[in-house]
């Protein structure tokens, strides 16, 4: 028989060449003997199939298009937020850290003076700058608009003018800088830009300069002012101010790389005196042509070139090359080229490599978590595509078996099915790719094309491969494939055992190494499309493998409860229960794929939901650790007496806890300080219990009524720190009694009882439980004794703190400096308005003694928002959420496909049973009870599998990188651990259960409305 079947679903049984007579050549055929004209019967087959089942073709096209779109958009979305995170990290690090600062000393004194002056001339400096731009290797790009070069003095020069401000009597000092680009980066506020004479040399007696508005304001400089600085073997150099300029971009790298050029500084030199001395340091901006005059000053002039990297040109996938380029410039081949372009003693310094390393470490902590979601959603999508192919093959089993029986070859049948699927899948995949490119118009295209192509090829191959496996042997009637009758084969058992070994290895690796176990090589990973490059891909697949194993185990165990329930159900009066169990037991083994999709999706959703819940909880916890309440009102000095009442009356405020904080309390005669907070024990105990930060009994912190604050000048009878060993806390956290229970008074008279104190573990370890004295900033002393030990407290963040009853402090020390505000919806605007009304608008911190320090208002919501510091974190969180949502959508689709596949069979069953007297209500109960075992199996299995995955993998998951930002490289407040989220476990499982039963009930209702004639004529679809 021929290897190809004919059009219209009928096999081609014509003899080869029957349509042509031997020796007769048709137009278009080859003249070579034995050549057969190509058979074009494939196209009619495809048209016939598409016209026969247009709904199935459209459904397949939509599935492929959506999957290809998601697959292609994923690597582009990851690349977009990784690049944005890198650029934000470079911008936030500020120009002084990220700029490449190339510096060379002044030309040697052993060369002629004319050559020295020529070396610092504008032409020489510009040529060196242009050569340096060519030395910088790609992908490191230089922002020429913000880069500059010039000459400045390394040592500051004292100004002789007495009209300059001198806070402590020390003369002001000046830094002279002849920097290029002043006209482009500033605008004139007064006067004009400085100009150089015809020829400026080291002996020139006067030059012109400009200053910024901030320098002019703080140093009292005006246009026309003359400032004299010392000279070397010459008279002092006179610098005449000809203009005052305003920076066009004050935050640009031109001004921020050397902040002194824009803003003067009040310098406090290190002294051992009681009153430190200060002096002003400002910058005078000379024209570039006046640079040779700096050679005649004792300021050790130096040449410099400031190369600012262009953040817009930085990409995360180039991170390894960026690190190599920076390292080469600092101490490698690039430095050799730099010295050849400038001077033999030139050096390059930058902190850009540290910024890149910090970003790489952050990315190495975020990437594995995103890869877990990617693998989970990808696995569910693959299962759904395979399931769609298998369900189509099962639906057309009779047709394909008939074709095989009538002579269709296995190769020809597979080729026809592949062509038929490709006609639908290829355009759908192309549309999905186009949609992804439009949806995410950023990123490299090859990864998106590869992902979309993989999805399309899988969709094309699913149906032919299933048909190839099912119809290897010609046969019309197959054996039963019920779950309760089919025995697992040896191959299946071996495959399941292999998956079990892989899952166990992945779980063990993740628990032992964690998701960021390879963060030390973070800079070696720069490919955004390969999310597993910073960690083992097997580790990222651990949740997926756990779901796969659970699905296979549940499929093996599924027949057992059905057999156990079959006998009790058979003894019931009605036939609905027994019939529904019998129908559930006769479910085809193809249920493995829907169950696999459901369990994998539920496991991924539970794991992903737990990750997102852990991230949110960690941010809330960190915000509470920093503030201690829902809002914090704090000032450097005492707050007005009316402020607590004003804050208490603000909208949303439930309770206000005043605190008296002294950050410089010094124990005994020591020089180190311990933060001390005076509180009202009752209210503070309620706050500590509400926030979960070191709850304690209020009575244990109350001072006795006889206690009064120690007078200034008494030592309080303090015991020496260290008289008792480190305190040991009891089960409730209170410190055990020390060796001494009382303190001796430093003067005549009876000893006063020390104040009970709540201390951190570190403070309790240092000072023990014996009483000791604290010297406060107002000069008063207070004797305390540690009676409670806690790790955390709302009043003070950190590991060092002491909490005492405010009633035991002096009048000045007991004045509130901080308010901790508790409320459900605290209004930041209302709090700031109340604080401004109480302290007086416009009062600045550090004003004269008659003014009140301005209060700083901080909200927990605002503090929480600061932890999403990098687009890397926020972008990863959005991609993770989208991946979990997509996985859940594919799970619902798998459930719908399985139910739709069985819909014709169920409709026929109801039609036949209605002829036997089955009512509509009984029909609904029959279908619901039939779908209930599988739905319960999937829901219960999903809950258990998700719980097991979280519990097994939690020790190796660290959410700190994605949850808590570390601006400026500061360590995060607290850590973020993975924990089980009940809502993520039960809500998806309940959704699956409700969908399964709801669809079954809806099908029964719809079938009852349509009647049974059509189903009875159609016959049994099985």
C-alpha cells in the first residue's frame, strides 16, 4: 500500500503512477526517466481537517500564541529590570564613587619651566583626554557630557583676607581648580566668566576666577573681591572674582565628583582640646588657560581627568566584561595604556568595581528565586501543551486507527499530523513572538525568538509523537486503560524512580547550599536569558520535581480509595453513589497529565505565594524594627509639651507613647556610650506586645515611688562594670539576680534603689546585673540595674539599648524627645501638620536656644517603601507574580481541557440514563460526584505538596536580597526567611475544587436543557 493517505481523511489506495501512461511526459515534469511528479495531496488533507474541526484549530492557535508570547516576553522582562537595576545602582552610588578618576602629579621640577607649563596647558590636557577616551574598553562607555579634566592644587592654600568668615579664628583656606567646561555646566548669576591673559605662567601675579552662589553666600564673596594665596619664591597670588555662577545641573557628575567646587565645607581638624576649632574651605574656579599659575603655589598642583561612565550604556549581561574593563584600567593592561597617553606616574582610582560587585551579589540572590518561578510555570506550560496533543490524539484515536488499518504508513501518518499542526502552530507562534516584542520593547531578540520557537516546535510535535506511540501496531480496538485496571509498566517505574532521585538530590542541594550558593562567582554570570547561571538549574527545579513526584505517587494511590469506597457505596439504596465511583474508577490513564499539571501549578503557586508573603512580611518587620510603631515623631531636642496631645488628636491615631531618648549616656567613667530611653512602663509594654518587639511585664520596669532622680554631681554609688559576669536570661527573658543586690551611695545618707532597666543582650553581657551609673548629656547621673533582657525593643533599633522608667529621670532628661504613634491608618500629612504647629513653622534644627527643634515625622508605610530600592527587586517581584499567575492560569486550562475532553461521553451517559428514569437533579449529582474524587485528589495533593515543598526548601531559601534593599551598601534590617502562607496553600486548591464541581454541575444543567436525541443518535464516543 501507499505510504500516504488521500485527501478528505481517506487513504490513497491508487497504484503508483496510475494517473500517467508510461513514456508520456506531462508539462512541468523532468525529462529524466523514472521521475515521478510530486504528489500534492497533502494540502487537501490539511484543508479538510481544518474545515472539519475549526474550533480545535483555533483553540490550539490561541494556546500556542499565548504560550509563545509569555515565553518570549520572559527573558526580555528579566533583562529589562536587570539593566534598570544596574543603572540605578550606578546612579545611586553617586559620581565620586563611580567616576574613573585619572590623576597625575605636576610635571617634575627637573624639566624646564616652559615644558612644565606646557604640560598643564589646555591643549595638552585636551589631547590627553581624547587619548584616554580611546583607552576605555567597551562595554564601559564614558559620558563625555559629564566628564571633564583640569588642574587643581592638592594642598589647600590659606587666604590672607580677614573679611572671610573665621568661626574659630582660623583663616579660611582655598582650593584652586582650573577645570574645563565651566561655561557649558553653569550660568552667570553675577559678573562674567573668568578669562586668562595672553600668556599665563607660574610667575603671573593676578588671575581671574569665579565661585558658585553657595560659595559666595557662605564665604561672603562678591564680584570684584580679591583673595590672596601664598606663592613659591614669589609674591602672593591675587585671585580676582569676576563672576558668580549657578550650576546648570547641581547633581550632575561635573559638580558632584568634586563637591567642593559647588559647596564649601566647614572643616573641623582633629584636636585634643575641649572646644574643636573649625575653618571654611572653598573653591575658586580658574579658567583652563590659567592652570600654569598653579605651578607657582605651594599647593602641589595635580592634573586630573574625570571620566564618568554613561549609565544608559550599561547592561547586566555585560557585567563580567564591565568588571574586566574596570580592573584593566586600575591595575592591568588598561593602566599601561593610560600612562602611555598621559604620564608615567598616572594612577586610576574608582569604586565602580565595588558597585558592580554589590549589584552582582544582589542579583545572585534574586535570580534563583525568579528561576524557580520560571521553571515551575514553564513545566506547567509544557504539560498543558503535551496534554493538548494527547487529548487530540485520544479524540481522534478511532480515525487514526482506521487510517492505519487501511494502509497508512506510520511515517506518512506522522508527517501528515505534523504538517496539519504546523499550519496552525507556526503562524500562532509568530504572532505570539510579535506580541511579546511589542509588549516588552526592550531586550535582546535572540532569546525571545528561541523561547517562542521552542514552544512552537513542542506544540507541533506533541500530537504526532503521541500518535506515533499509540499507533505503532495496527489495531482498531484497544485494551481498557482505566486507572483501576492498568498496571504500571517497568519503564514507568524506572522513570518514576529516576525522577524521585533527581527531586531528592535537588532538595538536598537547595537545603545545604541555598539559592545563592554560587554568589561568589556572581560577576562571572552575565547572561540574562540563562537564569540558572548563578545557581544550579537542578536546584531551581526542586519545587517542580516535588510536584511531579507527588503527581505520580497520587496516580498510583488513586485506585485504592475508590476500591475501598466501592463496597460501602454498593450497599446504599440509590445508584448514584455507586455509579459515580464506578465512573471515577474508569477514568482513563490520560488523567496523569491533568493531575501532573494541577499539582505542579499548585506547588508552584504555593511556593510562589509563600515567597511573596515572606517578602511582604520581611518588609513590614524591617519597617517596624526601624520605627518601633506605625509612625515615629522625633527631634534632636525636647519636644513641645503640647505636641503629644496634638498628635493624639490626629486622624487614625489610637495611642501615643512618649520617649525620652539619650543617645550619649555614658556608663560609669567609661568613654563608650549606650543609648538610653525613658518610657512610661504601662504604655510602652502595650506597644512592645503589639509590635512583637520584646514584650515584657510593665510592673518589672516601674520605678519605686520613693525613687527620685539623682542630683548632678553625685556618682550614684555605681558599681563598676564587669563586677558580675554576663547576665543569663531566664525563660521569660528577665535577667537572673547578680551577686550584689544593692548599690552603695557615693555620699553620706542612705543608698537609693537603682532604676530597673530593660537591656539588650549585648549590653547585659557587658554590664551584668549589678547596679551601675549612667552620666546623661545634661550632666545628671542615674543608677540603673538590669532586670530584663530582650533582643529587640521598639524605642531603639540595633543591638545596644537600655530602657528605664521615665519617672526616675531628672526633669530635663525626662522631657520627651520621641513619640511612637500607633494606629490603623495614620495620616502622615496630619502628623506633619501637628508637628509643624507645635514646633513652629520654619524652626530649624540647631537654631538658637529659644527655638524648638523641628520634629521629623516618619511613617511605617514610607519606611517600607524604601526597601524596594532597586528596580532589580521590584522587577523581579513583578515577574515572579506574573509567573505564578500564569502557572495558575495554565492549571485552570488543564482542568478545563480534561473536563471538555470528557464532555461528549458524559452527555451521552446522561442521555442514556434519562431514558431509564434519571432525573435532572440526579444527573447533576452524578456528574459532580464523578468529578469530585479527582478534584479532591488534586486539591489535597496540591496542599500537601505545597506545604512539603516550602518546609523542605525553606532552610535553603534566603529572601533578604529580594525583600530588603541595602541602599549605600548598608546591611539590611533583619533577615527574610521563607515560611508557609496558608492563603497560598488553600485558595488555589479550593479554586480547583470549585471549578471542577462547578463545571460538572453546569454541564449537567446544559445537557438537560438540550435534550437527549442528539446524544442518543451520536452513539458512544468511546
